[in-house]
C-alpha cells in the first residue's frame, strides 16, 4: 500500500522501536526537518488519533501539520505535529494535512479589524478590507491580474512583481513586527499559529521597527496637530528630505488650532 501525501512509511522494526521508546508527540520547531527531532524528543507515547487517518493527514490548526507514520494494513501512527512556518516560511499554512503556501479551512477567513478605515490583507495582495466604526470588516477582492493599491484604496493592474505587497512574517521571534511595504504607517504583528494582525498608526505617524512603536513622520516643514487639544509638533528640516520632530504644547489657557496652526483661545 502506498502512503498518502504527508504520511511517512516505516518498517515494522522501526514502528516497534518508536513504540518502545515512547516518541514525544510534539516536534521541536527550530530543527530544519520535521523528522530529525523525533529521535531526540522522547517522552509521550506515540499514538493513533483523528489527525492521522486512512484517508490522509488532517491539520491540527491553521499553521500546524501532523506527522503520521504508515505502519501496515491501513494503520497509522501519530507522532504529533510541527509548525509549518518554522519548517518553511514560504509554506506557513496547513492545508489538507500538509504545509502549503495557501490557507486551508482551518485558518480564520474573516479579517480582524484593529481600527477604522482601509487595510491591506496581510497575505493576499489582491484582497483588502474596509473596517467601519464598529470594527466590522467588509472584504474586497480585486479582479484577476489586479492588485490592491493602498494609496488610492482601489485595485490596479499588476505590472511588475513588486506591485504585489504583503506582510511577510519570518517568525524568527515569538512576536515580530513587519512594516507593510507600500505604507510605513501600517504594520503587521506576527505570532506563530495565529493570523497576522494588521495595525495602522495614527495620522502623521509611521512604524519604527527599532523601537516597535509608531512615531511622528514629517513630509514637509511646519506645525501639525498632535494627540490632545493642546499638543502639537513641529517639523524642522535638517537636510534633503530629512526632518527633526519637535514636540510642543500650548499654554494651559490655550488650545492648538489646526486650521490656523497656532495656539489660541477656544474649546476642545
């Protein structure tokens, strides 16, 4: 009998060894091959379960695939699971029991809004989402050969590969921040086995990966409103397309007027 995709065949002697050594059911994520750590991860007994069946392997979750050993006569031995993204970042999803570049039914299909406005899909450059004030998402898909252009919140024809922009997580750390290539004010929060959260900095800010925070970003000289009624910031040119940001605050008896760009008497 030929093993199904995602199934590893072992001979009776190997199967007996695995049973006697009580192979651990969880595969170390930092090994280059899902099979290498099986010998060293010896703890819980290997078993059969619903993730290793005669019809093929079944995903544990959106990012976690099973490791199944074919024994004989339609019997399968479960050796636990491994993280697809850790195994191969190019195939971070479990789909039909094996790692794949496309999401399977185990992956959440509904986009999770983190704020109001338009957001690019973290994984699909032809999809974008509109989030309303109640953080309910409406998802749009561009026609074939078109990609999402965040600057205009619309679809445009794809001309070069760079037109397709996604948030690419490496999962090198437990929590990773990745800036969206087409807009530095948008970033993704990458956590293994979880869908990528897409977050937008407030107006006039961009995400700084060094500090893992949003910070003021200047495009021209001048004064601009900041958070709060009295606060504002000034952009001072220090070189070609380079600016220093100076945080300022109006006196206690005045507020910053964003239209006049001065501190004046008024209501917040």
